[in-house]
C-alpha cells in the first residue's frame, strides 16, 4: 500500500487546483485553444488543406492541435498559481518569462518534431518549412505567458471581492 502524502501537501494541491479550475481560467484556456489552435492548424496544415491533399493523418493532427494551446495555457496558469500568495506576488515577471521559455523549448520542439520531423530527417527543409520551425516555439511561449497572466488576473479579482 502506498502511503498518502501529508495532509498539508494534499491541501496545498487541492487549493492550487481549485484556483486553476475556475470558470475564468478554463474559459480563457478554451479561448486560447480555439484561436491559437486555428492559427497552428493554418500554419502547419494550411498548405496541405489548400492543395486538397487532406488525409486521415492530417485530420487527426487538425483535431488534436487545439489541445496544445489549451494544455500550455493551463500549465502556465498552474505554474503561476499559489494559494497563499498575494495578487501582486503572482504578477508575471522574469520568473514567468523563464518558465515560458522552458515550456516553449519543450512544447515547440515536440510540435516541430511531429509536424516537420519527416522533412528534417530527409534533409528537405525549404525556406517555408524553416519559417514554420522558427515561428512554432513562439506560440507556446505566448500561450504559457498568457496562462500566467490569466491566473494573475483571476487571483487579483478574487482578492478584490
């Protein structure tokens, strides 16, 4: 039998998740999923769509793509949440920029590997593909930073009431 973590740890995470699962934070994450997911679909699959070469694999990528900005927004909000902190302590700063850069490197690298991995391995990187690869990490950076800002605004609104 696995021992349960101390009550204070469970209580801390329960309060942190309660901050994260508010209507405001989840709603903003869904908005980011729709807007940024659409942008990512256009960026990575637009040429295939306009050429009329839509396959089952492309449809699967298009359906899964909005999950990336949703999850990254929620991750940015989670990393910037602290039940005991004041709203001013959660104001996005250099710590948030550093966390967003790490998320951008990890998530951006994964997206590049999934969408352009076959071209990278074949050595067939065109200037258009290179531009896609440069722009791709910018999206998780911005979405993660946005998630941190949403959490800051949510906590500030809670403290104002």
